[in-house]
C-alpha cells in the first residue's frame, strides 16, 4: 500500500497541471509550446504505450539520444510507471556502450535517436533487449516508432497508475568509470524532489523562470536543473545540443533566465552574445563549474549571477553553493538539506583550515551504485557518503575544493568524467608502450585537460597524434589526451609501480 507521505516526480507534474495547467511548461526543439496540462496529457499517453509493451515497475529503459521534448516526456512517463531510466552518454564509443548495456544496464527497452543507430550494441533482434524504438515517426528497419507509443489521451487518463514509492529508483546516472565500466548512481524520486526544493530555495526560482536545456539530458546537471525549474512552475526550452549562437538566440527570444555551464559553454556563450550585440538581458542564473575569470566576465558583461558549488551525481546535484559575486573561488556553505563534514583517513573530523575528504549526509544522497553493493557499502561507511574529493573549510564554514583523492583520481574535461585507468589501459594496447601515466592539467578552454606520459623507446616511432588517435578509436574521443609526453623511463616506487605523484611533480602543471 502506498504511503500517505508519498510524492514522486510524476506527482510534481500532476500538481502543476492541476494548479496552473495553462501555464507554459515546455518549448520543444522545434519551437512548439506546451502547457503543463498538455505535457501531462502527452506523458500519460506515452505511459499507456509503455504499459502496452508489458513494461512494469522496476524494469530498465535505456535512452541514447540528443535532447528533445520527447526525451523529457519519456522521463516523466517512466516516473509514472515506476520504470527506471538509464540515459546513455552519446559521446561513448560503441564498444563502451556495449559494456555498459551488457554489464550494468540490462534494459528491457532501448530508445535510440536517429543519429546513434550505429552505436547501439546488437540492435533489433537481440533477444536480451525485447523492445527497440527510435525517436520520431520514421524509424529504421527493426525499430518501432516512439511516436506510435503515444496512445490516445483517453487511454492515458484511464490507465491505472501503479504503486510507485518515492524512495524507489527513478534513474541511473552513469558516473566515473573507476572499474573501467562507468558506475551507475541510483537516484530515487525523493532524491530529486528534495534536490528540486533545495535549488528552488537557494536560487529563488519561480513560475517566471525559463531554463535552457542545452547540456545533454544524460547528465545530472541538465536533468536536475530541468526538474527544478519545472517543479518551480517555470518553463524549459529544449535544444538538441549546445550551439553558442543558437543559445543566444533562444535566450533572447524566450527570455531565458537560467542556463547550466561546464567549460567552455559560458566562454563561447559570452563570445556569441558579444558578436550578436546582446547583453542577455533576461539571464539571471548560471550554474555549474568554470574558472573564476570566466565567472567575473559574466558579472561584468551581463546582470546574471554565477552560482558555484560542490556536488556529484551521487548527491543529486550540489551540496554546497555560493553566489560567486560575493566570493570567487569558493564552493560555498552547506546547502539547506545537506550535512557536510571533512574527515581524515581515520574518519576523524578535521578542523577549519585543514584538508579532509568531503563526506555528506542527507535526503539528496543517492541509493547506491547500481548492482555494486560492496562498493556502495564502502562509500557509505560510518553512515556518511564518502565523495572521494578533498576540501577545506574556512572559519566561517565556506568550503574550498582542493583535489580528488589519489585512489579515486578523476579528470573532468568540459564536465565529463574521465578515470585515468581507462586512458592508460587504451594506451597500453599499443605494442611499443611499456607503461603510461595519465592525469589532469589545467586548460583555459575546457577547465581541465588530459595529459599522458608514456614510457617507450625513441626508436618505437610513436608520436603524439598516433597515441591520441588510438585512444580516440578505442574509447570516447573526449578521453583522448590533449598532449602526450614520451620518456624512456617513468619514475617507479620501491614496489616497481609507476609513481604517479613523482610523474605529476615532474610533468604536471608546475
């Protein structure tokens, strides 16, 4: 029996469609406007179509596509039915997608965008995945049309609603490939409802806000901000993928108030705005990650505020937040629904001014890593989520990000997660390479870039482009090193392992 306290993401949509059904909710990638009432009707119709396939609560549905209104409706139709959405990063190589689908996702349905038919594993006829659909109304051979799943509105309205608990999974968001295959962060309805409310309170969001959904909807930033603005009664404007000139046009045309940023989004947006002679007058909020100089440029050239903070997929978004106009370079104080501590390797809390691992507790912390109970138990040890990131508090409780812990070192070029072991394994596939060490270095455009130091003899004939192209053909191209340094011998520890700290000291940013 459903709890009287239950409130899911579908309930958010029902509430809005009931309270202000005629208000604008969504502007499609083709410029069509849909109200909350229309959005709910379409979601209910699509839910009836999914039900007709025999999909039930707890089943997995994978999505590999660029942004669209149908993608948003699919999220909410699955929320209604209790189907768990597994959005797939379309920048991955087909071999990486196949590993993810076979070893982690194991969906009963796969919904694919027309641009990615060659990237999916197996394809229609694969018995492991019984249902294959393509976005739109003109599918390729073997695929069903997603448009055909939108049953009549009456069927959607009369479809009995399954019992879906708010603490059950809503989506699995892929995070760092610490184990070669990306781990999946299981996020519940409650995780994201609380995250919505926290963001609404922190930024003061309301019914007049408009959000540009330009970052990909497989990313927690795009998904989270879309849900927050919708929850607040505002509208989301969809664009298939980010293009700076197009973004300026949409911001000015639809009076967009909010965008999400990972380098180089904001820099290219401001460049495009200057070229179009626009100060982006409607823009109020930019959220995400960027260099302090870029944040300052936003403040000088527009009236918008950059909101910086710290967060992860595993925390459903940010857990600390800071108005960057007040203090550049700071990740802010703990947000309204989060307890944040810093601890040493013995789990003892460290005082202000000292470095410690950031640990978090609260209703935004995810359910765990999909299918990896041992990893989850270790991450949740002592009743706190251990982020693997190191920070420092000042005397006023402001968090300053320091670094990733060595055992969970992560590189984030343009907001994507790259684990060094992935890139090192790809480089070691080259016959003439004896060893490799990969790490992150600062980058003016992308925020962080990948550097590889490769141990190989000069006569091996390898050059930087050969290594880069091999990595780009083996794993996702965004995981290619920006630069490759060759050496005849990498420094090693007494145990014979590559000494990562010594490599970074010699060939890193310094």
